[in-house]
C-alpha cells in the first residue's frame, strides 16, 4: 500500500487536524493548516554562526564551544513549537520532512560538502525505555534532502532527568550528559536536533566527537530558543 493511499484511508477514520491550531489542513497528510504554515516564525538571515541566535547576540553563549558553526531555521514558538512537539511525540515522517525542508533552506549545499549527518541520540530516562527517536527522523529527512550520508547509532548517551523540563542551571551542569562514540566518527560531522536551547546537548555530543577524532562539527536544528534578554542587553 502506498503511503498516500494509507494517509487517505487513515483520514477517513481519524480526520487530520493542524498540530498548531486544530483546524483542518489542506491535505490529508499535512500537519499544519495553510494559515499556520505561513506563520512559522523563521529566524532572520543575520544570525550568529556560533550560537544561532539573531544578531546581536551580546556576549555569545557559544563563544567557547566544541562545535565550529551552528544554524537554526525558526524561533521556538508558535507553529514551530507545535511542530517540535508533534515530532517528539510521533517521530512522524511528514513532520520531519517539513522541518528538514526549513533547515535545508537555511544552508547552502556547499556548506555540507564532505560532511556526514549524525542525529543527536535519543536519551533514556532512568529505568525506562528510550525516548521517541525524533532527532533520528529529522536527520534522516535532512539526509534525503541534502544527499549527505546518514550515520545512525554512532553516538549514544543518557540523562538522569528530562531535558525539556529542566532548569537552565541543571541543563548546563557539568557531566549532565554522558555521550559515547561507538567507533571512529567522520572527519566532518553535522549534528542534528529538533531544538537548540542552551546548547548543552550539542556540546556533549560535539565534545565526544572531537575526542574521538572529528575535525569539523556543525550543529543544525529546526528551532532555536531565542534569549530576548541577552539580545536587549547587547544594544
């Protein structure tokens, strides 16, 4: 059965709704309605290539980091935040494709020349099954769009507490994340995650890859949590 036919049959049983506002989308496989699609809060062209915050970012929070460059497509609010929540809950291929298209629109093809794509690993909570591999779904969709090879399972790690609900000080605490590299990584790595918040997860992954031999690391995300207070202080 084709995926389109499957989507159509599923829509007859459970009508699709926009994951942001709850309205009916234009197509049975769409995750956003047309209005919310037009309201995705894209980041401006001028963003810091270290922290991916809109310029000026003040005292850059990623001035000293294990990665070389960072890119993000949208601000983590509104329809973009709804897409992130949908991907985290379902790892939906359609949602991942939509988000990957926004990321790819931010990057020039030459910027990924010679790079391999690596998803940030799904974290395990203590004594529980692994979380939904939403970053893996997003990285896979980005690999298809860019033609860059996808390397899954190279990074593994865990967290003793939920990242989404942890306070900033806890997110940034030393050794909060333990990342392990299984084997030798590619020399040029693109780390992919759905959201770039404090950068703690990216930092743990990039540090592990550096120690294992990676020479260039680019961090890309669909959404960026924008620190308005830091930006205001820069003026």
